[in-house]
C-alpha cells in the first residue's frame, strides 16, 4: 500500500532504502501505470477528452476513473468506503515520517479534505479538478472537466467498468509475480 502510494514521488531507482514490500508496491504501481496507459479502453476514454485538454486528458481520465471506483465501491469491496479510507489514512499517518516529503505533504492534504472518500461525489471531483487547474496556473483548463464528466458519465463509466475488470486480473497476476 505504501509503495503504491509513494511511487509517483520516487524517481528512477531511488527506492533501494525502502523495505522489500514497499519496493514491490512501487514496482506494482509502475506496472499498473504502463498497463493502464496502453489499454485500448483507457485510450478510448482519453480520446473523448483529447480535443479540449490535449496532454492533460490522461490525468483527467485518472481522476474520473477514481470517481467511478469510489462511487461504485461496494461493487468491488466488502469493506465500506468510509472505513477503508480511514484505515488508509491511519496507515499513512503512522508511516508518514518514512516517506518522501512530497508524499508527506499530499497525505496532509488528502486527510484534511478526505479526498479518498469524497472522490465518490461530483463536488469532490470538482475540487480535485480545480486544484489541478490551479497547479497548472490555469493552462490545463481542468476545472471545466466536471462538465465533461456530467455529460459523458454513461460512456466513461462503461469504459471504467470494462477496464477495471481487466485491471483487477492484471494486478493480481503482477502481484503474484512480484511476491514469488
């Protein structure tokens, strides 16, 4: 869990000081990113947004897919979303001092705004998109994407549902490979 979370804040092979489980999480995250970027359904979703957002389309689809996962959480997990997110926050708080500074900063933000739980709501996604737009100094126009989400929900949710089935199988196989 920790390795997966910090993977985007760890450059290249600068992970050797982490224990084997965290390293496996970093590897798994990177494999999932590669798989996701190449998946035809994800590419189809990105094409729906590409004209308006160009190279930000992938970031937006990532956020939209997080929304569909959180919104449909009970389909994928027997643990209620609020209980799951609070256990994740507790784990991150407990391990925070061992993590990269960027991860520590994001944990504080994530917990303060209860990001993982609020991904299930359109206003939670709007807040994330506004924050991302601010990070790009308005260049991305991501704040507009909430309207695309509302307009394209049936198509994008269908894309997510089919993709996520593939991703679950892929992740399970990759995790088995990494552990053995």
